């Protein structure tokens, strides 16, 4: 459905004196998406009012200019926002006192550390850590306990500025290994320098359900209960339908047909390569896990690949690395998406 430029509805939304956020707060995520499809004007209005990443980040970084600098750092390092901050962005709610959780590739972790220190944050070293954040970075992943290793975490660095806290989670291989190992699917949302992606939007924001993912480490059950108390129904089993976002052994990737994607930046930044990541959900009748078989390196960063996905993707990535031409990343993502859509159209399971 589209609206005529002279329609009463469009004139209503064009009223600059109307507090549109007072209306939008009463609409579900599904209704907002439907409303955004009616006209470009309404799309931009809802985007600016409801899905403004600057409004989320300014309390942590102080100014619009610092938020833009943070996004440039994200582009340079592949750092992602996830956890409760990304969930709050999509759900348009605020959890009082919540931290900002950012996830970094281990070889690129100095970028977010330097940004936070320059922004006025102080490193809060744990007993086992060096007092200086930059001195802590070189420490080997082998020195971490099995709960860290099992979830793909190399280290966790805590920073504080006033009453604001930022937690930097450093991936042993890639941030997505940690994010896809979260305790439930409702928190599997990411924000890159260009886009926000909700990986399980229907179950999370429409059905209010969270699939329990088997993962290691202390605090997982407490984390699940926290989101149960916030209104999500915890479910134990994936769907058997290949048309479901939580379908067992269905090939999934960042930005696929199940993903809710919201562009967040018009800045001319590097290509977001998050859509290289693919995975599936597996269940043995007892435990449900996210699964991938492999990773591929592109521009000094690792990306997870689902079972059955690596072979052609590896060739595409190798060719793109060799090309080193403008737009190579964009061409790579188009090739990868076409390859995966062909697999999905044949209802292939992995």
C-alpha cells in the first residue's frame, strides 16, 4: 500500500507540531514496519523517531560527533554492538542502568580500546588482568577458562565513565561466534556501522518467544530468566519447518529473508561484511545449538560459515581478495547472497 501525497494520513504525519513518538510508542514492531512501507516520508519519520542509533549512543559518548567517530571505528575494525543495547534499539525500550556491550575481532581490539580511552572511559581491570587495557590485549586466549573458550570469548574488558559502563567482549575468532552462542535467540541482534540486524525478529518481536540455546559458562540460566521476566516465553525446541527463522538445519545468514534489517548510517563508510556470516540451528532431541563448520578470512577478519556453505563461499572470497578493486566487497556479497538463495530455494538442509 502507498499513500497519495494529498492523503489525510500523510498530512497528519507531516504535522511538525505533533509528538509522533507518543503515537509510535503504542505500535508494535510489526505495525511500525507496515506503516513504514506506506510512504517514503513516513518511513523517514519513523526511522528518525524510533530507530535513531545516535539517540541510543549519545548518552554513552556525549555528542553526535563522537557517535560518528565510534561508527568510523566500527567500520575500520568490524566492531559490533549486541546484547541488551541492540535488543533495546529494535524494541524501542530502555532497561534502566543497562551497559553498552560491544564485540570486537581480537586482532582489531585495539581500535575500540583506544576509542573508549580517548572518550574519557577508565579501564576497570579485574584481579586477573593487567591494570592497563592496552597491556591486557596481547594475553593469550589459552589462558582463559573453558567457559570463555566454549563461547568464543578471548577476553572481557570493562570500562566506566561516570554512571555509564561499556563492556568490550573480544572474540577469540570472530564476534559472531560469541553472539551466536548467546543463551537465547532474543538477544541475537547486532548493530554494525551501517545497519542493525535482528536475526530472529518474528519470534522475538511478534511472538515474544526466545529459543533456548545450549551454551557453556556460568550465569546462562540467570540470563535466560532475566529475559523471561522481561516478557519472553522461553521455548526449548526449534521448528521443523524450513520456512521458519528457527527451523532446524535451515541455512541462515546475516541479512537473509528472515532478518529484520534497518539501515542506520548514510555516511560513506566501508562496506559492512557481516552478511558473510552463516549458520544453522541444530537439535539432537535433547539440546538445541547454533552450528557452523568453518570460518573464512576476508580483509583480516574471520567470518563463520554454516555446514555446506564454505566451499563456493571460499572461492568467492579468494577471488574478491585477489581483485582488490573498488566495490569488490559489494560484488562479493551479491555473489554470496545469490549462491545461498539458490541453496535455500532447493530447501537444502545443513
